C-alpha cells in the first residue's frame, strides 16, 4: 500500500475533501520524508516548515467547518528557487542572491496558494537556471534518486528529484531550454513546458525571458491537468502573457487517441542518441500505434541550427538580465574596496559561479556592436526558420515525438570539464522553447535502473493534446 | 567665421502622467523624501516585469503629432545596456532606430522665425535615478542615489543639425517648451523636467557633443563657450576632434569626457519583457481629436481677438500660464491692451527680477482687474499701481486693501492741494520766481507738491493749482511794480 507521502495530488485533494485525511498529518509526513532522504538527495535549499504546518492546520479547520477547499487543497509543493516567494529566501542557487528574500509572491505562487496548495520549500537548481545537471549550484548538486552516482538533470533538478522521491507531491520548475523536461526525464517524473505566454513569468527571476516558462512537475498526468488549470491564464503584470480563453485540461484525461497523427523528426533522434533511450522511445511510439495512433518519420532541416541559435539568444538575454546583480541594493556584497566600480566588480566576481560568468561573457560578446548582426540577429532569423518548419509539420501532425534527453542520466562531474558536451544534452529540448510551443516529458521505461523519458511537442496552446496522449501512454505502461 | 551647425537632443519628462512609465509609482517626486517613490518594478527587484503605461504613449503621440512627425504603426522597446549607479537594472529600457528597432516617430519640424528646425526622431524611454554629491562631484566621498526619478517617462526628441547659432538653439528650445506647455504634457518649469544634450560643429572641425546641460539658459551659454573654444582652435589651425564634452555649470566651461571614434557600446537588443506596441490609425485619430491650440494659432488668435501687439502676443504664448492668466483678466475687465502691457511689462519684469516662477505668484486675475479699475477710475495713479502690483505678487493681498493699509489713495481735494502748494511756494521762493520765466522750475514745484503727498496728489489737479497760483503770483508782482 502507498504511504501517505506517496499519493498523487488529485488523491490528496480528494482525501482531504472527503475528510479521510488530515492535511496536517500529511504535511508532517512529507517533512519527515524530507528529513529522511534529503541529506542524500539535496533537493531542497530551504524548507518552510512552520509556515507550511500553519497552513495545513488552517486547511484542516476549513475542512472541519465545511468551507470551500481549493482545487489543490493541502497539496504539498516544492518550488524552484528562482520563483519568488514572499518571506521565503529565493537564491537562484547563486551566492549573489544567497541572502535575498523577496517581498512578494510570483503570480503562480499567488495562484497555487489561492487554490490552497502548501509550499514546503525551495529547491535546488543550476545557478540562475544555467545548466542541465544541477551541478552548477552554489550549494552543491542534487543527486539522482535512482542512482546516487548520477545527476538529477537540470536546471530544475531539485524540483524533479523532490517529486520523484516523494519529498513533495508536485513542484514548479522553470524551463528555458529543457530545464524541466531534462530532470523530469532523468528522475522518472512528468514535466511540462507550457506554451510561451500561457503561464505568467511575473516573479520568475529571469535567465532568458523570451524562452522560458514556469513549468509543473508531477507524478501523473491527472495531477498535471489540475496544476495547469490553476497556474495558466493571463496576468496583467506580465506583458508577454497571452489573453487566451482558459481551457479545462482535465477534460483531455482518458480521451482516446485513435487517428492521432504523430510526426517523428529524425533530427531529434541524432547519432549521439543512446541506443537504450532510442529503444524505449520507439517502444512507446509503438504502444501509441497500438492504441490507434499513426506515426511518420519526418525531417526538419532547420533543427541543425537550433542549439546554436538557442545558446546565442539565451546568453544574450542573460548577459543583460544579470547586470542588475551588483550587490548595491540587495544580494551578496563583498568587502568594500576603493570606489563604486571596484566594489561592484568585486561583488560580481565573487557572487557568480564559473558557468554563469561564461554565459555572461558569451552573451555580452554576441550583443556587441559589430557582432550583433552576425550572432544575435542571425540567431533570431534561425528561430523564425525553425518556427516555419514546425508550423509546416503541425499542418500534418497533431504532435511530434522524440527522446527528451539523448542520453541516460550521466555521472556527477562527468560533463563539468567540457561545457559544450553539457550544452549538447539540450539538443532535443531547445526547439520547443525557440518556437514557444508546449512540450512534455513522460517516463517511458528505464535502462539499468535509470529512467528514460519520451518528449511530445504540440502546437502552441495544444497542451490538451499533450495531456491526452501522455495519459494514454501512462495508462498503458502501468498495465 | 565658418558656418556653425547645431543639433539638439532634448529629454523631456512627461510630467502630467499619474504613474511612471513601467510601474504604478506616482510621478510627483519633487521635494519628496529620497527613495520614497519606488517599488519592486522600478527598482528592478528580481522577478519583476515592466508594464507599459498606455497614457505615456498617448502623450508621446500627441507631442509627435504637434511636431508634424510621422508616427510609426508599430514600435519596439530596446534595452540599452551600461553599468552606472543611476540604473537599478544596469540597463535602460529605451528605443532604438537601428538593428531592426523602430522608435515612436520620425521626421517632423518646429517652426522658428525664418526657418524650420527638422526633427530626426522621437522616442520613449525611462528616466534614470538622480545622483547627488556631498559638495562637489570632485570632493564628495560618495555618490548619493535617489531612485524616485528612476522610471519616470521620458521623451527624447532629436533634431537635425539645423540651428546656426546658440541663440537660435535657445529660440528653438523656447518654442518647443511652449508647444509642450500648450499640450499640457510637460511643464518645463518643474526642476529637471527638460534636459538637453547639444552637438555643435563648425566648418573645418569635427562634431562635438555637449552633455549634462540642465536648462535652456545653460544651453545657450554652453554653446557660446564651445563656439568660442572651437573658433580659437580653428584660428590656430588646430582641427577640433570628434568628442563628448561635459558642461560644468559652475565654472562655465566644457570639459572633455571622451574622444569617440565610433558609436558607444550599449549592446542594444529588443526588450524581451515587452511586446511590440501597435499604434493603429484609429488610436492616433482619437489622440489627434484631443489636440489643443498650439503656439502659432494661439498667437494669431491673441492678435486678432484682442488686438495685441505681436511682441506682447509672443510673450504670452511663450509663457502659456501668463497667456491663460491674460485671457481670464480680459474676461473680467475688457481692457486687453492695458492688461497685456501690465502683464508682459511690469509683472513679468518683477517676477524675473525677484526670481519668482509664474506659478508661484500669489495673485489671481481679479487682483489685476481690480487694480486696473482703480487706475482707470482715478483712485490710484499708474505709478502707485506699480507699487501695488509688486505688493500683491508678494503678499497676495487685494489691491484695495494695500491701498488702504498704505494710504495710497489719490488726493482729489482742491483745498488740501492748495494748502500744500502754498507751503511749497513759501519754502521755495527763488524757484517760484524762476518759474515765472522757466517751465522747468514750474515742474520742480509740481514735483515738490507730489513729493509731500508721496505721489498721491492728482497730477492734473496739482498742475492746475500750481499754474493758477503762479499766475496769481505774477499778477501780484505786476501790481506791486
């Protein structure tokens, strides 16, 4: 039988609403779990136990009085440490923000709180979300729950690992180029990057604004639908959030997929892809075929340039976004030296890690006069080309399928010496960010105890299709 | 002397907005406690995002229309990246006309006497914070940053180098300021609300940019200094370098900041947190409908309706507040010629002399019309009225109160003036004798009577009494002889 902390979110909500479960008991069980496993996993940077227990008591009171309980009532959630939480420290896993406590809640936090979710704490990540392994954290790496010698993926490694090992029932991460799908795949959970503009970025500490979305990580597809219902929707405080009619994503749960057309882009099954990964992904596609879907192998030529385009745009934006961390108004401040310029440089030199500095320098270079056209502008043109290629594909196919990660979870330290190798891991995930389309990673088996994920990409605002196909796959693989 | 070309880059705050350009902070920060008009957005606190103030765009469109500029149908914001303590984000959200950027408007012109100064482009951006120093910039141990100004909506208006003298630059700025005042979008009398960079090049020399000019008066001064400096170099056969210079207001000199060979490195790129702003024709039309009367039309109307002199009309248009004041006065008491003379001459002169801003003076149109009526009814003389006016400006008291308190009412009493005239004749016997022959001596006697009444004696009456008295005196003398 399942332990209390292992339940899915929809089960928790149901049990609390029925009066079968005390919110306090469940939240206590989660904190016991955190105490038990987190010293090994290191998913959390900050736990907010007192606040969470108070909120759990309030929910129990509400339940006793028969008052309205929100759609996420009692659900214990972990939040990536680049999403601002009022009065809970928010560090971006960086020394530069190691003492930063926001005075406000991000829009998504307001929304999940309004639906009675409980925030357990803040999770580990690559510094400023720059990385694919959560090794670039000022506070040390998160460990893969399935193998303690391997990485949890990144940059939302803490959020994925916490859900995988039931230190949280669901979590929020952010996905700039795969930062939720990668760790979801490596940790054997579900991660969805929504359509750009579907979820408000207000309160998400920016890495690359034009690419990223706050993204849910969950144990099963039903939870995903509930959570997405809660966080999606226009926000006046984010000019890039879109005014679309809100869908009810739970209505896609259980719909059959007969006649569903799947495109399989060969560029996302490149030479470097691990053969065990290939096998599991193809197995999954065949499962869908058995359920009445059909697939066709296709080619999207422009994908060859996706990774280069992604890193130029992301780093360019990052170089500007991170300019504000000078330690003068908030954040880490080193000892004062001479004048403003020296103090400022010292704060930044000591506040940022190596990978962050590398990306700032790359981005600064790409935006410099004389190089702007050659790099940034060209990258944007490539982005347009890729979008056109996908638009064409989506005229013929409902969804595209590929491996989420071309490789199995790698060993800690394995790719730290070669940043390019680390960047290559994002090959299959970055296209969705470049074109603003929704993409999901769903577990599709494992090899040697290491989880493997399949990625589905749909047209913008077709999260419903992703939920539909993912649920069917999940159902089949559980049987 | 070679030809001079002057171009200006005017930064004008949109002072009539209720909130900053990208957040809801209020804009009336002047005189408020430092760093009290700030929020998470204008301080660039991690995670916050800018939201464009639509009214700012509307005000900017209104300005662009009044300058005959072409409004873009779509505009973008760009980030201008540089590290400086006055920038909470270490970049400024601005606009850019290169790298695929489109600013709010391009083209247009401002008419000044004998020419049109062409506008190159108009763009919207956020104002940086204010930096102050303890004492001077050179001696201060630290820089103090007040972020109240950070994020205020700022319009940058860039001209072509069409002005040919520092004076012309001043005239252009006066006209521009008057236009903005008429639009009721920027009140240039607010400290630091209009600032200016200037570039000047002389035939045979390179283009020099002067930064940090805080007011229009300083623009003419800075340009005059720079003109002389460059001319002296050219006479000596030294070519001026392409450079940026800083105007030191206190020492009244320009100082070289940097020699620039190419464009500065600002790493411009499109602001990813904002979407392109679509400006539809319909939107522009609704803004156009709100276009108020502009200076040229205003001047024409003043001349036609009130038969004012073009000189007076010019002043009333340049000082729009005074122009409005004038019309209110004329509505109460229809003596437009006299009113305009009083306002343009005595009132403005006194304000300038005392360094008082128009909006600081304590009088209403009723003060002026009451005063004028008193003059017209012979209660006070024109000369006394000037004293009354000055007192009104300072204290705000009504003219009849001032006249009463100070005993300034004109003396019409024949008896009293005769008494005083007798006294003067007694005390100035020699002058009386001279006055029989000499007109000048007679005026001296009249003056003495006026003096005894502190100017309150009715001049005509006094004139008559003194003349009569002299004739009487002459007759007496003739009898004696």
